[in-house]
């Protein structure tokens, strides 16, 4: 799964001062915890750049690149992900989006590439002592099209290939919730499109799965 950073967009990374304050044992709010996750992965991305390694690269399961953590955090905050029962990132890469989602609800990252899966597991292990909520995040090394997705209220993906029709039918059989597709490069062909939301000038298209379409930015029950 890729969330591209896009030209002309600004993403604020955590300052070393803020990270240091969080690490010294101060009581952290959810913003502090997000910034610790952001700092961890931003540091890793910067190290790869210093080593001359590309951030975007091919895997046996498709193209992967670093995700825009600020976009994801803004989306999860605005849609009140904490009011949803479960989140799964389909093609979760190095785990950064699934870890951010676990600040709000229990989450799962499903990734087919073994190296990326291992990075995600290591990141959780390193951050967990400072962010207890990450215990709600699980990582699965496997093919998400073969996983039981019915236990998640929110499915999230940035597809880097055309959708398999049988997988779309599988979601309709199993799921009661929504699929959120980041960007419009590859979109489902069978699922009925719901609303489109904009985060940092990039679209997120919703697909209701056996539930009525809704505006996810309006508090539920209001």
C-alpha cells in the first residue's frame, strides 16, 4: 500500500524537542503518541535516503512506498475512527498506517512482503513501551484477499493494481462496514461508490459494504 506524498504538499514531521518531551515520561495525549510514531518512521526514511536507497521500490506483491502519516492521522481524527469497531490496512507495508489506526481502535495490517512485515513488527516492538495502545495492533504476513475481513468496520487501501472481481464479491459477502480507497488510480469496478473525501487535496473514495452510505466526517448519531 502506498500513500504518495505528492508535489507541492507540506508534511510537518515531529520536532526533536517534542519527541524528547514525550520520551522523558511526560503524560502524552494522542497527538504526542502520533508524533512518536511519525518520528520513528521519518527517521527511518531519512536514513534510507542517506544510504542512497529508494523509498519507493518493487516487491513481489506490487510497488511500495512510504505512507503519508499526517494524511492518515487527519483522516482517522476527522472520521472519529475511535467510534468504529476495527480497522484493517490491506497491503500495510511497514505498518505505519496500522499503528496510527491503533491509537483509535484495534487494527490489523496485512502485508504479503516478508521484509516489510518484519519492519512493521519491529516498529511495534520498539514503540510499544511508550505507546500502550499499540498492543491493539496486529500484523499478519499473508495475502489479504484470502483473509477473513468481516471482523473489521473499516478497510483501508491504496491499490497499486486493478481490482480482482472475486475479491470484491468476497468483501460484499463478508463485510459490514466500508472500504476507503486512497486516491483514484485503481478503483473497484463492482462495489458501489459512496462519497469522496479530500485530505490534503487528495481524494479518499468510500465504498459502503452492506451498510447505508454516510458522511463519515459527521459524528455518528447526530
